[in-house]
C-alpha cells in the first residue's frame, strides 16, 4: 500500500512538471503535495501500529479462550466421574445417654452408686411423597432386656403422618402425647440436668406415648394446635393410682376408656413458647376398678430464651374421680418446677432448678417431694453434651430422700 501511494504521487508530480515550466505556482503545488505525502505517511504509520496492537489483543484473547475451554473440559470430566447421589426418601437418627448416679438415702444412709446406659434410641423415617411420611423410634433402656434383666426394648413411635392441607396434618399410629416440655423433645443435648426433671417423670409421665389418631397444625402465624384421640392410662389401687405406673405403652392396651388430649401453643415472640394442655379420660382404670372414675389433666408451661438467658417453668395437675383414689389421696396429683439457666457461649451453660411434686396430694399426710438441682452442661458439639449436677431432696421424715451428684454424657444425630 505504501509503494502504491508513492507511485501515484510520483506520477502526479511528473505530470505537473511536464505540463508547465518551473514557476512559483508549481513550486507551491509541489510543496503542498509533499506535505500531503508526509501526512499520509504519518497516518499510515499510526494505522500500522493500531493494527499491530489489535493483532496482539486478538492473539491474547484466543489464548485465554483456549485456556478457559481447557479448564471447562477438565471440570466437565471431573463432574462426569463423580457418582450421582439422589436425595434419599429414608432417614436415620437417634440419641443415647450414659449416667453415673452417686446418691445416698438420707433416711437410711444407704448408697445408690450406679453406672447405667440409660437409653439407646434409633429413629427411622421414610418419605413416600411430599405429603405422606412414616416416623418410628425404637429404644433400649438400661442396656440389657429379657428375663430378669433390668432393661426393656420399646417401640415409642411408629406413625403415618399426612399433610391433608397447608399447615395441617394428622398422625395415625403410636405417637408421643402432646403435653409438657420434655415429652416430645427429650434428646440429651436439648435440656439441662443428667436426669429428666422429676415433675415431668412423675406427674407428666415422660416418656409417654399412646396409640391413636392425632391432628396438628398452625393457625395464623403463631398459634399451633394439637388434638388427639388415643389409648389411655390403666392405673391401679396397687400403685396408689400413680399415673406413671398406669402407662400401657400400647402393648395389648385395654381400650375400654380412651383418652382425649388437646393443646394450644403460642409462638408469637422469638424465643418464647407458651403452652396449655388438657386431657380427659372417662375411666382411669379402664373399667377394672369400680371405686375409680374419670380423670382430668391440666398443664401449662412457659419456655423462654433471650440471648444467653433461659427460663423454663411448668405446672401440671391430675384430678381423679372415685372413692378409691380419694381414699389414698391420689385424687389430686400435681407438681411444678422453675428452671433458670445461663448459656455463656456455644459450649458452656449452667442451670438451677426447683421441683415440687406429690402423687398423693389429696392425702392429709405429708407426701410432698421437693428437689433442688444445680449443674453445668458442656457441649463438645451442638449434638454432644457432658453434664454434671448436684441434687438435694427434701421429703417428710422416714421417706426415701436421695441426695448426691450425677454425671452423664449424651448425644443425638
């Protein structure tokens, strides 16, 4: 291109020279043409530089594209080599706890020093579809069962759950009774203290499961409900109509007098739960004792967590009809506790608890139990906890009064 321009310019110059003598105008024309040649050369040089820079940029882009394509190919090969894991409809979980109890009966001086793998539990669930699922829980208590061994193998949950509407479902099978704080949520990392509190063991007989049909759901954004029709208790005069001894555990359970349980929970403030439950049973002895009759359970609780501070408080009361329960004072069985706690961080927390309960509260005699617990929890992991506490009981003279300390480790997954 440069050579072509030079030829054209020389031709123009030669033509101009041959067409007229060397006059002043001719010299001006030649000088103008030379200036044009100089400007054209400068433009040509700048164009050539731009072309060189553009070529270098194109070559760099090509190299970058080739490198990116190579990485993409390697990534694709790696992804193809990885196994495809589909979301499983089956789920497995569980929990367990080992306890060391070092207690002394203040009435007799007898010591109870015992190491016990109290509970080993496995959960198994299956999801049939987005609305239908199965949940089960199998527990081994005290490590060994059968014959004269102290342990038991128990089926605590086995139910089908179906979402029949948005935020509403029902359960059919064996399920935990919707009452109290611990009965439905009792995995060791979720509560303070080695042993479960005595009120939710003796008055609300946790763990308490029954068989039947239950409905639950959500009203508005904060109000939850539960209603269940299920097998009931079968208490006996031999045990002073104690409610814990009356659990049938859905093992060939008599169904002459089913029970009805309802609960409302309010969750309108983050960290706060307020709950009230009521249960009715037409005959607390399954029509086996003509001196007994119906039974009502009323309970309420508050559970609050604000930052590191926690507070749990619960009250529960049974009212049993009939001359039999009234004669021994079992017509009224009640208890309550309050438990403040402080969580320093993700690992350390301390608590104090005062419990008061009486399964013969209708008696004129002093049958009341009181217990103070002080302790610490150390979470090695959010789902693994070590626990230590000291308990001090206060009972009427001559009754079993256990004081001492407890150590435990628990887990869930």
